[in-house]
């Protein structure tokens, strides 16, 4: 199954052109390496309303199966991605968040400082990832094994039941 991704970098500095975006391109490469499609990429500032509007616009467009955000998930005052994401989603997916933090704790104790969230809006899965390329990729690889099945479920694909039976 070909999944359709949107990748949204959330960074004041990158959105102003003060710093090149390294995480967005790293995620594009990882998604394409799986044979999936990157439909659109964007870079926006750390502003709750702008993040919220972009997530809603993309999720409601029915052009994406998965939206990955990178950046704005820490403790800094401008880190507001989780707040915007919580506003945009209709249902939270805490198992993804818990799994990413658990795996990250094996790499660094700073994983405890992650406030990243994930959830579903309509039929689109939205996942917050850290802003560093290393952290973004590490967390993406944690959730990668369940993305096909998650999208099958969101699409109400009859094949999803077969996968449930074979993976207790």
C-alpha cells in the first residue's frame, strides 16, 4: 500500500530562512525509502494558530494519510506544536506517543522532556516528532511498523481485519 505523507517543519528560524531545515528533508528521504509518497512539505513558524490551521487544512483535504510534524515539542516557551495538534485532532493515539518516548528513553534521558502527541483527524493520522533530524528519524522508525495497518483501519479497508487476525 502506498501511503501519502505531508511533512511539516515547525521552526521560527527555518521559516524565516535563518537556519536550513534538516529534519524535513531527512523525513522525506525516510518516507520515500519505504516507497511511500510525500505529497507536500512545508515550513511554518512556532505559532499555535498557524500550526493548527495548517494541520486542519491538510487533514481535511483528504490528500494525506499521515502528517508528520517536526519541531516545537519540547519545553521552550515557543514549543507549541502539541497544543496546536491537540486542538486539531478528534481522537488522540497515546500508544504511539508512549512507544516513541519509551524507545527514546533508551537513547537519552532527555526523552522525558518530549511533549509530542499524535492523533486522528477524519482519516488522517497526525504525529509530532522532535525537531532534530536524529530525534525525528529515531521516533519515525519507532512508529513505522504500524503505519500501514493504521492507515488501513482509517480507510476502513476490509484487508485490515486479515492483518489483525495474523498479528495477535
